[in-house]
């Protein structure tokens, strides 16, 4: 964005998991950030600590000085700040359009899917950082070890979640696309499961001719669209037939161990500190991305074995009187 035109950016719904990360990256790039939300949370408090101005509640005057207003998909069109911005002819854009602007300046890696996006994006960011690529990352959750969902790097890569809920992921311009799974959701927007599948296929085909679609072989709907993807495809999963396959050797408690195979070659073993088969699949996506970018398997393995997870994603909070407490939210019921 040209600094002569855009100096102050206002976020309506700034405390949202998808919004706060973009706001933080833009703040770190030197833009003046203001925003509003209904009530304080960890994200808004962190932004305030960084020097961003956050208002609570919604009021037309909060857009004063803004050159552009960014809104999340959860913000209704009759929001008073949105209405005031439109009255003043201040541009009002969706979150994805601002993310696309950030991605336009970088080599974009976008993670899409019904579920698994946040953890997979976090794993990829950790792999790239450990490999010395110093990525920028916009993540829809607070990554343990970072304490936030944003990272401004000096490298050429930007890793981000792609939100399919309202079709706005079509605004993104990634070079690598990861699709974790496709379930029949957001049908109020798409109208049918067929149209949702077509949208994911179109998203994969939007990447440039030199780009790569990294697709989960385990998920039947993802496997169904692979023949219609015209770009280079790398499949991953624990099912036979995947280009990059994980074979689970041990799973229990909060850890799992799996062997990684590429073609007929065994690359090695990975021991994860996050539980579940789904996290093995997420890790395989990160492995596929890391290998595609030229990182050595040993570097990728070290990064994943040091990954501590994302807050509120099967997060072990400890035991109380012999009862294990797990904090987990916003996951798809499948």
C-alpha cells in the first residue's frame, strides 16, 4: 500500500482471531492502527500494549482519521462505524482484501479447509522460521511460544489462513495453496455443497503456473477435486497413494510418532507433542510445504518436534481433583 494514500487503518471487530493478526502485522509495518470491538480480550489487550488504539463498543466517531476501514465477516452492514465510513466515502473492505494486499508483496502460502487451518498454518510458520526463511504469518489463534497470532518477518514468505466462509478467500493471491479438507458447511452462502467444492477447486486453480496445490489425500472430497486442479499437485496423508505419506507408529496420550515416506523413500520419523491423527495430517501438510520450498527434512522434523500447539486447540490445562481439563473451541463437529 502506498503510504502517501494510506496512513491510518481502522478495524471493526479488531479482537477477532482473523483480524488482530493482520492489525498487528500492519502496526509493525508502521501504519497507525485503530479498531473497535464489543469487549476486551487477549488480542485487544496485546494490541493496546503495542500502541494500537482500541475502542470498546461501536460509535461512528471511531472512524475519524481512517483512510480505510477493514471489517470482519461477523460485522453486519448496518454497523454504525461501517455506515459512517460509507457516508464519508472512506473505503470499507473485507478482512481478506487487506490480507490479499499484504500477500501481494510476498510469496503467499494460504491454508484453506473446513478445519485444521490454524494449526497447519502455525506448523508451516514454525517450519519456515526454523529453516531460516523468517516468514510473516497471520494466524487465527494464539500460537504457544509466540503468545499471539501474528509474526512480521523479513523473509519473502507470508503464511496465512484462507477463510472460505463467505467466498472472500478468492481475493487472495497465493503461490502455494494447502487444502486440508472440505465439508458441507457455509451452505447459506454457497447454496449447495457442489458450489462449495467448485469454489475450493477454483481457489486451487488461481495460483500461478509455477505454483503448487498441496492437497489432503485422506479426505474424499479433496481427493474428488484433484483431477480438476490444473496446477501442480502434491498430495499428503496417511492413506496409501499419497505423494507424501505418514505411517503412524505410536499414538497415545499427548504424543504421536510417525514415519514419513516420499515415493519409495523413507525420510525419517517425527515425534509430535500435540495429540491425534488429525495433527499427524496437519504436520504432513507442513512437511510437504517445507520440502516444496527446499528445506531439508531434518530441519522440518526439528521444527515440528518443537511445536507446542495453539491455545484452545485441544489445550491441556492440567488436572483438578483428578479431572483432566481440556480447553477446545470452534471446531467443526466432524
